[in-house]
C-alpha cells in the first residue's frame, strides 16, 4: 500500500468515525404529539398557562372560583387528559380519580359560548408555548367533540345567568346599583364603613348563583383578587342575616320603607332589554332577603 | 454572657411591641370612616323653591324639625346608623356583662364589645316618624295618601336637612287610590316646577295597577334640588309610593341656603351701587 493510499484510508475512516459519533450525540426527532409537546412536563406548563388565562376571563372564571373546585386537581386531570389525547402513556381517566367529561360537567349549565371561550384560551396557551399550528389544530380537533358531553345550553339562553350576559354584565348592573345606593341619602348611611369592593363581589356572586356557576359562600379570593376583590377562603361572603346583625336587631331598625327604597334602586338600573321574567328572578333574589334585613320581617312578602 | 441575652430580649420586645402597635394602627385606619366629599352645585338652573311640606330642604335645621314634631305630637325615632349600631352593641354588652357576673364568660370576650364599631362613627342623622297622617303635612299635604313614614336625613347634626320624604304603602286592591295619589302629587310638583322632564315607567291607572317590581318614577331635577315621585308594585303587600325632596348627592346640603345668601349680598351690593 502506498503512503497516499494509507493517508486516504485514514482520512476516510476518521470521517466515518466522526459521522457515527455525531449521529449518536443528536436526539431523534419526537414522533408523537405528546413528545412534541414536551411530555408531561411540557403539557403541565401549557395547562398551567391555560388555567391562568381562564382565571383571567371574567366571562367563564365563575365555574372555577368556588372552594369546592380544586384547581390543583383540575390541572392534574387536564394534563392527564391532554396527554391521553396526544399519544401519552396513560389513558384518561384511568385510575386517576378524574371524572369523564359528562360527569364532570353535569348540571353546570355550560353554554356553547362558555365552551368556545374556554377553547380559545387553550389555543392561545398552546400558541404562546410555541406549539406548531398543525399540532394546535390536532389538539383542537381532539377537544372539540367533548362539547357534546360538556355543553348543556347550546343557544346560550337557558338560564338567567346566561341571558343576563354572564358575570361581566351582572357586574355592570351591580356597579350601577351600588353607585345608585351610595347616592341615595335615605339609605346610603347603612353602607358607611362598608368594604364596597367586597360588597360588589358578594352581590355579583349572589346574582350569579341564581342559576349560574357561582356558589355563594364558596369564595376563594387568593387567585381572584382582580375580579373578586374583598373576599377570600377565610373571608367568604356571609348570609344576609349575619351581614345585617345589629342593623336589624337594634331597637331602631331598618324598616320596609328602607328596603323598598333599596329594591327601587335595583329596579332602576336593570337594563331595558332584560325580560320581565328575568327581572323578577333578579329582584326575587333581593326580595327573599327582606326578612333577614327588616326587623321581624315586618312588611316583607310572606 | 448576659449581653447577647439582653440584646435578644430587647429585639423580641421590639418585635412584639412594635408589631402590636403597627397592627393596631392598621386596624384603626381600616375602621376609619371615609366621609363623602361634598361639592358646590355645578353650573345650571337652581330650584326656585326647596319647600318640602312645612320644611325647606337645605334650610331647615334639626331644632325646627323637632319643634314641628312636638307640635304635631308625633313619635319619631333616631334611626341613624350610628344610633342603631350603638344600641345594638350596648345591648350585647349588657347581656355579656350579665353572663360575666354569672361566671359564664370571660372579661376578654367582653372587652371587644366595649370598642365602638366603625358604623358608630357615621355622622349622618336619620329621623323617622312612622304612621304619620298625610293631613299632618299641612296645606301641601298629599290628599289621597294613607298614613306613611316621614323621614328626615341630615349629613350631620349641624347641617340643614338634606332630604325629606314621605313614603306610603297602599293595599293591593287600592289601584284607584294609587292612581289618584300619583296624579295629585304629579300635578302639585308640575305646578311648582313644570312638567317633569323625566318619567321612567308606566304611570299607574285605576284599572291597570303596577305589577310586582314594576316601578314608575317622575323626576324634577335642578343643580341644587331633586324631587322624585316613585311608585312601585311590591306584590301581595301592595304598592308603595315615595315622595322625596332632597339636595342631590354629592352637592353640599346647605347649597340652597348659601346660594340665597350670596344672591342677597349681590342684590344688596347692586342696590347700593345703583343708588350712588
């Protein structure tokens, strides 16, 4: 063998060896959506961001701002569900204790617009995480059929809550109501030294609980400060009797004329487009508290 | 050897005492009443009169009201929020002290009841007279109204009356009486101030009484006075009619009086100048 031949062989061998080493150091391309999402860890990050977006949307966060809802459990179930949908190793619900979609959402009266808003946040969270659009589309296509098991109000009008316009619209009415009461000399004094933000939060939740997602008394506060100021798990909204103790138990109490003045202020701010039936449902909520506000319930509807 | 121990004890005392003071200051601040900010009325038409039955909103003081109440032999009560809450706390304290005397509770629990609640600092005065016959309101009395509640609201005990209202409730079957009362009172205020610029809702008629929670409101509004005539169906309990004459919030309660004084001074000054 000549020197040139030996050198050529050496170079070729070295090149081959380098190629083999290089090939062994690089990761293989992920071949499942689950892997492309980053596995459980990546999905957990996306779901965490998704829950944050949902919590920041006052149109739908009412379903989650109740102490009976464990956000931690929700996150772990969603991670498992997305993992299962995208080729992950664990089936949903498996033995996780998570419920199927129908059972988990039964009786909540979720509307199509609730579902659409929620799905929009999932898409946004995926896109913000840099997930390829084709993969986002795949996930959306997998999630969309769950609407059949989740949505109970396809026309967005089955409940007073939906017809009023969900929490944002309720909040607008309550803001106007509280402003009107604060400017009514006959009754404004009863609200002196009151945490007005907490009052508004509790009133919104009270109306939301007529037939909507809020469970009055199950306030959680900590993560909801922006939308539900003044309340927390240890400072939940109180029942009317407790709230008015002192004002109705004193010797010179709140009377039916004062209560009617309060009702009149609420009547005055209900938007014109609200049906008579929904207006009555809204006012009946306030009316039902009469006996807890007016001493001895004198003059209250029986 | 003792120096580090003394330092540690001093530090601990500082934290406990300082922390306690800071917490107390925070609690005191939280309990502080935030009073409304009263303002002068904006530019615009002023009410030619602030008469409310035998009183003048923005003028009549507590002494005048008390004198009238005495003359009418009415029984009226202080229904100020501060009074209600103070009475309630004193009631609770008396019950607690009785329990303490019987050994059924401790002094620490009683201590919190000795501290006034924030609502006891609210300066607003509400003087309410129940079951007042409409005829007692004088020449300007509602002619078709039953007995009702007369309410006087003062921002504080030193201010003139801000709001005078007469609220009455008609039985459900009295649709005609409600309509008569409504028309009578609307005519009265129209004669004084002109037709109401605002009527929200359906005016009651004898054959079509207001439904439950159906409300109609006629408003006459000036920059220093607002008159509201409101009728609302309350269902089985009947129909409530409320007539309120008040200096609107947040205008200062004495705005009508101050304006009159300022006008009088201007006129006097103008008269002096004209005579020179």
